[in-house]
C-alpha cells in the first residue's frame, strides 16, 4: 500500500494542474453569459437610474449584457446580502452605495454580511450631495430661516428610513448646528412628498438629485446642499458648510463583487468600467444636477468605503443613535 503513495500524489498533482488549467481557460473566456447587477431600490429612483446607466454601457464593453435585478428593501441591505451569498465568479455584481455598505455597518451590528470582508470593491461610479428641502409653499425661504426656526422650537424632518445614511447625516447637521428637529422616518420618498406638501412634516433630508423635477417645478425649495462647494448649476444654493454647519457628506454609488471573485475577472470588469465611464451619455446622467462621476477603483475605492463608515460612526455617536 505504501508503494502507491507517490503514484497517488502524482495523480493529485496532475489533477490540480488540470483544474488550474481549466480555471485559466474559464477566466480567459469570461464572460460567456449575461452578468446580473443587483440594485437595492425599486425601478425609477436615482440609484436605479445610475445603475441602469452603467449597466447599459458596461455591457457594450465587456461583451455580454448586464441584466439589472431590482431587490429593494432594508435600505439596500437585501441586495447586498444576496450578492455576498452569490457564487464569486463575476456573474453577480452589486450597485454598492452609502446606505448598504457605508451607514449600515456603522449603525447595525446584526448585518448578515461584513464590510469590507465580504466584498471586492471594483469601482466607484458617482457621488451626489444631500439636500435639505422644504415645501415650495413653506414660509422658510433660506437655510438661515430654517436654523433660526429650529433653534426657536421643535421642527420635524423626514428621511426614507431609520438608521439610513440620510438620517445619520442629518443628525450630524443637528449636532453641528445645535438644532432641535424631530426625525420622522418614512418608507419611501413618495409618502414624504405627500406629507411635505400637506404640511404634516416640515422638511426632508435626502440626496436631492432625484427631486430636481419637483425643485425646478416649484413644488420643493432646496435650502442647502452637503457638498464641499456650491453646485455650479445652482450657484444661488449655499452649502451647509458655508452656512455655519460643518458637514460635508455625499451619497455615493459603485460596483462590488463577492469576496473570492478571481482577480483576472475583477481586472476585466474594472477595465470595462473605465471604458464605459468615458461615454458621453453616462457622463451626462452622472453629472446632472450637481452629481459627479468618480474614478476610484480597487484599493482606493476600498479605502474610501472604510473612511465613509468611520464618518457615519461619528455621526451615530454624535446623534446618540441606537446601534442595532
């Protein structure tokens, strides 16, 4: 029996070489089928628009269609969980964003996934500032009016969910400005708009770019944005920082894959994303209304995510928010 050991070891070594060869062939042929992109929002929202825009262009460069699958719920966490459970073969990607990989790890200790351990961060795509808005009929005309009223008595602000990125950033705003504003969580921007228009809630804090139709139409009034500088297309709208509230945060979106996805596959996706991001149509969508495309990839993108989580953790601490 002992005389067969060397022969068995030789067979195992041969099998290992064959499997490695097959894997190399598979990687060289990647992709040989459509790729799915999980988006944690229903169709029609800002995140969905950004995801579908890159999916359409990326498919042209990578050689196979990118099929969008909307998996809404839990602030995008459901989509993130599904991606981390997928086979790490490059055929399942996630539209990662501030909520499911930024604020969620900062406020939830019971997430079914770990950031950054369960992710391969491929490329950041776009950043958009948050905006503080009121109804177009509101007597509050400026950010100064808002601050004065908030300091003079309780006000309310809406967000699209307790523990979400927008709530945490608004808690930073409250802390920095010394404001007394009650948080009213909603399940989506639709119900917020209804109550904002009827006066049941005083204000809404959210990424403002999906709201530009209502802002331009006079239904909403944008008081301030959370970017470092004023948005060139809206030079009359001040930043929170220049208004005395030192908060600079953005809602961002990017592409991620499951942990263990082969590096040659990640490299091919990354290169294809770089080509897709040169498309005039992609840039038109991403630059609309003050959003800005990003070029962070790989380790630089991962480092950005870690810094973002740290910023949200500080917001959680400052706002004395409950960590779940």
